[in-house]
C-alpha cells in the first residue's frame, strides 16, 4: 500500500521501484500517454510517475487524470520547474530542450529505492523490467546508454569528433550487444565521446545526499550555459567516471535502425526513443515515408499502431483532448498531397556514406 507521500510505504519505509517521466508541454502528452499505455500493455510491475510543472495546460492535466482512472500505473507528481540560476543564457540546439533541466528533479524522488527515467518520446515494445536488476558499483552512480555520435548527416551543430569511428555503438556486434554496451573508460570525461551518455533512459538510486550534490552542482557550475543537450550534458559532467553503459535495446534511438545495422534488430527493441521528429506530429502516408528526412516511416508506423490500440479503448473527454494533439488521419486528397510533397523534397534522403 502506498500512502499520499509518493512512493512511501504505509510503514514509513521506502517503496521499491518506479518508472519516471517528465511533462512540461502539451505537445509531448501523446508520448506520455503511449508510454504509460505501452508499459501497462507489456505488464510492467512498476508504476509510472509523471512529473508535471505548474505551467502545464489544464487540459493536459485533465487528460492525465482521466487516463489514470483507466491505467492505474500512472501517478501524477507536481514539481517546480528547475531554471538556470542567475538568468544564464543557453546554447541549446533546439527549443524543445528549454525545459529539460527540470528532468533533474527526478532525483528528488527519494521515497523510492530505485527509479528508471524514461523520456516522454519513448514507447515500450517489450517488457524491460529487468533493467531494475542492474547493479551499480555505488548508490551515487547511474546506468545509461551512450550517446550516438555518428553524425552521418553532418549536422553543423555537432562537434568535430562526432563521427562513426568515435561512437560507442560502432564496435558492438549482435548478439553480445543485447546484454552489454561498450564500457565507459574510467578516466574519460567530456568531450571524449565515450564519456557522453544519452539522457533518454537512466537508472538511479534516489537519495537526499545525491540530490543535494546534484542541485549544488547545478547552482554553481560555470558550464551550464555551454550545454547543447542540457540534462544529459549535465549528467555526463556530474557523473564523470560514475556511470555504467546499458545495452542499446532499452534506449533504441530510432536513427540507429539505419545507422547501426551492426546491432539493431527490430524484434529485440524494448524501449524505442523517438528522437527529433515525433511520430504523432505527422501521419505516415501511403508511400511509407515519415519522420526525419523521410527515413522513419516504419518505426513511426509502430507508434501509430500503439496509438490506435489505445484510442480504441478510450472515449469521451479524454479522446477529445488527445485528438487535438495528434495529426489528423489522411484522406485520399491529403495523402496524395503529402506524398507529392515528400517527392518534391527528395524523401527519403539517402544517408551519406562518408
């Protein structure tokens, strides 16, 4: 039994385990809803704690409340936004990262023994409760996946050392990579690419001393304004030499389907991370194209199947709210127009070989 104190058992001891995510903007609500639904569909044993901030639209809070009556795994937990101290400016590569500092408040959930944070744009395709069995050397460590630094599209924001040779996924092979990631060199530190983690999935043991140390570093570090990916750059710095590499299957970046055929297998994906373009923003047309540069049609179709399954089991006010946040179905005219637009853009744009 859990008391009104989140995660605290009735005898005052810590509850065991929880998934955690963050929602600060309605545009990510479809992701949170399908994350919660897919966790439940694949029979997780643990609750999903959704951190929300006061500025979240009332309609989004209402949708979460309604969904929680259907999916009892979902728990809503209000938090204050975590803002950069002293009005520091940022160098974010995309505006969608402006609220991600608040993700660090996940470390405040000290009434739980073990938590796994999942970004709101992750969908679960297989039960992955075993991730909680990951053994950390110490309670002030975390486990996470490497950042994929291949940069095959040569984005100009990426550092010069971001290339396939320096990527932690490149030396891996199937099937060993299903259970083991590339080890993190103990002495490595950012900007060494093997010291960079992806903040989409991470396991941690919340405690008051750990949160206080994180918060102090947040308030005092001179590096914050230089971070392009706020939360994960911060964690790579704070947990330097104190994080373990998780297997790719728990945080399968959708780009890895094309970029890392050395390890990717559709049937082995457990948590799929829909980075960059979100599947709910646009329907997949009859040409099968979708997502970034038209390459993600297949994985986006997977998401839409989950969505339609969820929607078929819901009704009323909840569906009305959610339908406003996802792309409308394509009729024949809209499909033809979208396919023509994709063709004009040259989609799918081939991945550069060099």
